[in-house]
């Protein structure tokens, strides 16, 4: 195998960039030809892509790629001339040829040139046999030869992107040109983020000119009032003194004032013009910088069409991916983070959603299933929809699965609404498949989807249509750098609440507040809405009882909703997110900060944290609300235990067991939540898992042992890890007890708790 001169890095990089573009076009054409093998348009597009790759490879003397591209071109030309009809085996082999081109262009394969040469020889021989009129057996051989072991059919056609090739050579990509003739350069994501931050600051600074101009306008009005006062004084002088020293002094003062007023008006006009120009320039700079962070949705998902087709074939199904809204602009960071969640959703749609061709025929559907992947902007948010036309979700079976896993009893399950029932699909480890395969069944897919969506301040919902299909709706912010917020006043300070976490805002009379079981509530639609003041959640003291109306922000969903009482609404704002100093760690209920138009700082509230804080106060019966004092604690105080575990099943099992033995129990869903809880409330013991998102149990224990106030709090680790080194690691971090879930028994846990803190009462 001849190899290119690796000193010509720029030419190789350009070829890899073209390979990425042309392979996408070639893959798209081949997938279309699989459905319509005689389409002249798609045959022409695929042939031209193969021809262009052959020419580019010849220019840089990458002869193995020339041989592969030429053979593919010949097959497509034969199909154009009608001497060959493409079959699925031909398409499989040609797609394998796309993978083989990527393999040839990858510098990592250079050391294994003999193996690559053997794959090329086998691929070319099979293609030659097919072009001469291969049989069905030869077509199967063709499909096998076209899929090199190191680049399986499921590999994305553009597996070696231009940026990856550049990083392999340790240098930046050279400037290139897009199809529209615009030059492109490479810039790091960190540099782009810093540039956007500076553009946002320039916008804020530009807006500070307006308040300054307004103050000069007030000064001009004061000059006018002073001039009138001087005229009145002069008019009140006694007759015959019009030319006296007093009148002359007044005239001089009046003239000087008029001259100053004239100069002030000139400067004010210049400042107004400067304000308009600088604000316009800052807005344009910010808009262009923000737009440069955006990428078309199709750029990040184009390769999924190939993955969907290959996985469906592997499972004995037929599927097509339709991408809608491919030109929709998406923040680069969000688009990168969408890769894994969308992959999970597409695999679920193929494996769980789409039926086999036989069942689809029996149901009167086309054999080929359709998965729709759509992106659109709606109400200031980015909406991503993944929908299939499969059999939908069997709700009765889901209800039985929830009960079988002891997540809820039968009576509770029967009372669940459809939306509440579907929420169980997102629990960690939950799956409706009885068997585990390399595609699905472990119950991690939808949990990972929800985790990613929450990380970017978004939401995910699922809707099922029995017999018609399932759809997932992801609502995400348009960009992670800018956030749309509602500014509210709490304790005399402004706070920013992300709009994505707000269900509704309203004002209602205080007289509508009722007390049920000692807690304040109001009627909200067909449900009762518990009230909690932002002051008690954020530690701002007592809420001000002024006026006859309450300002409410409804947070949460369904039965988990709360009415957050704030002092006042200050309006909506788009804020440039500024991360907090990492040395501060995670601040309870706060996610980031921003600067107001006048340069004043404002804190951005973490809505998920805030909702969990409200849940904890409600479960402890400690909600004050806008009326009345906090309920007094019982005389005989029970000992309090905090259970920290990301598994709902384990968490609820431990909670019920401890409460059954008289302990008062608080819960936290992960290490970060536990760290916030243990700092904000008093506990006698913490029981924690090890493997958890955001912060694991070892890190949580380590942080506690470094905190002077929490250093003496007993900690028990309950983990599936039963190796001696795992146990030693937990105890070395500062845990007082290490219990494995494999040997977990009711008596074991209760005995360990009693050993550490004694019985529940006393």
C-alpha cells in the first residue's frame, strides 16, 4: 500500500475535510437509493460524490482511496446506465466503502497497512464480481467484504472529521472555504465562550450610557428652572434699578447660565448619538457573536440516518429517519451534548417502538417504519422532537411493571394519570424489556436523556399513542450562554428565575390563602397549590406582609407544584450567564450570576434545587408560607437521618424502614443534593450510596470531614461495592460504617443505625 507524504499535512487535512462533506452526501444518496434504486437524481448525486473523492485522492496521491472511490463510481455508473440494479447487498457494500475511505484517510491506520490493503483487495474483488452481474450469494459476499472489521457498518460515515484529523497531527486546521465561497477558520470553544462573554459585557456597558444621558436631561431641566427663577428675580427689582449693579449681576448670571445650558444641550445631543451608535454596535456585535456559536441542527444529526438504517437491519426491521428543521440554529454546546441523548432515543424508537415488518403488515402499516427527528424554535425555546410510527407504549403493561418493581402499590398505580405513569420511564434502571441486549434493556437510556436535559436547564416529556407511535419532546434553551429570566424582588434584592423552570406567574388576593393541615394553600385550577415564600428558601428572613396581593411564581409540575411567594415582579430579562467562581463550590439554590444593564450583579436561581428545597420543607412540615409562624417542633424530638441515594427504589426502601422504627427521615437524590441538605438542616446521621451523579458518596464524605460543623456527624455508606479496597476507600474518606447492599437486611441496617446514634427517641 503506497502512503502519502505525511509532510503535506495541509493537503491531507483538506482531503479529510472534503471526505467528511462528500461522504455525508454519498451516504445520504445511498440511503435514498435503497428505497428507490432507479432514482436518477440520487444516482447522479452519489456518483458525483464518489467521483469528487476519487479526484481529490488522486491530487494528494492517496492511491488506495483512488482505487476504492473509482470502484464505487463504476458501480453507480453501471446503475445509471441500467446494466445493474442496486440491491440491499450493494448498498451495504457501498456504505462499507465509505467507511473504508475514512479508514484509509485515518493516520492511525498507517501502521497496519497490510490489514487495510487486504480489506481493500477483498472489497474491490467483490465489487468487480457484482458489476459483472453477481448472484445473490455474491451479493452477500459483497456486503460482508464491504464492512471492514475496524470500521463496522454502524460507524458514522464521517467518523474521521476534519477537527479530529487536525488534533491527530497536533496543529490547527488550515483556512478553507465553504460551498458558498466563505472562508472558514477554526476557533476553540473556550475562545468563543470568552468572546461571547466580552460581547455581552460590551452590550451592558453600552446600555449604561442611557441612564447617564437621562441624568444630564434632568440637569438641563434644572437649568431651565434656574433660568426662570433668575428672570423672576430680575422682574421683581424696584423701578429705576434696571441698570443697577444687581440687575447687571443678574444679567451676567443669566447669560452664563444660558451659555452653559446651550453647551449642555450640544453635549447631550452628542451623547444621544453616541448612545444610539454604541448600543447598535454592541447589539450587532453580540448578535454576530451569538450567531457564530450556532450550528444548523442537521450538522449534528445528519449521520443518524445511517445509524438508524443499520441498527434496524441488524434487528430485522426496516426504518427510515426523516430530519425536519435541519436548518434550525442550535448552540454548539447544546448540539454536542445532544449526541448521546438522541442516540438513546433513536435506539429506543427502533428497538422498543417500531414493530417487525410482519407485524406492521398485519396492522396495515408500511413495512418501513419512520422516525421523525425535528428541531424548531418555539416561544423562545428550542424544541427537539423524536417521534416514531410504531406500536406506542403499552400503558397497562407499564402500570404492571411499576407495581412489580415495588415502586408503588396497586391502588396508587391505578390512580396515576397517563402523564404521571409515563414519568416512571425516566427512573434509573427502569426498563420494560425482560432481557438485556447490547441495544437496550438496562434502563439507563431515558435516565441519561433526562439527566442531560436537566443539566442544560431544559425539560423532557413523552406522549404515547397506542398503535400509532411514541414521541419525546425536549425543550431546551436556545443557548447556554444567554438565559431568559424573570426578575423578582426578594428581601430587597433582585433574583433571576429562569423562565424554563416557571409554569406560570400570577397575583392573587391574600384573602384567598387557606390553611390546610397547618400549611398555606390556594386554589389553582383543579388542584390545591402549596405556598412557600422565597425568603424562607433562600434564607432571607421573614417575608414582608405588605399590600393586599401576593406575587406568585408557580414552579414544579402536577402534584409536585408550589406557589413561590416573592415581593414583586421586576420584568423579564435576557442575561448573559457568568459562572460562579469554582472555589465557592455548589451554592444551595443558586446556579450562576449575571450583570444587569446598570452593571449591578444578580444571582440566577437553580430551579431544580429550589424545588427540592421546597419538597424538603414540606415533608418536614416546616413551610411557613406567607402567613403564620413555623409549626413548633414536638416536645420529644426524634432523631433525624438523611438518606442519600440516586436509586428511587433503594431510597424509598431505606426511608420506609427507618420511619417504621421511629426515625425522622430526609432524602436526597444525589451527592450534591445531600451536600446542600446536610448544610441547611440538622441531622443525627447520614446514610449514603457511593456511585451517584454530580457528586459521589466518597467526595460527599470527604467534604463533610473538611467542614468544622459537620466533621463529627456520623456517616454510614450503603453500597453494592463489596470489595475490600472499596470498603477501605470509604472508611478512609471518613465513613463510620460500611454496609454492602448485597448483604442488606432490615435488621442489619437498623442495628447499624442504632450502634451509631442509638434508638429513634431520646
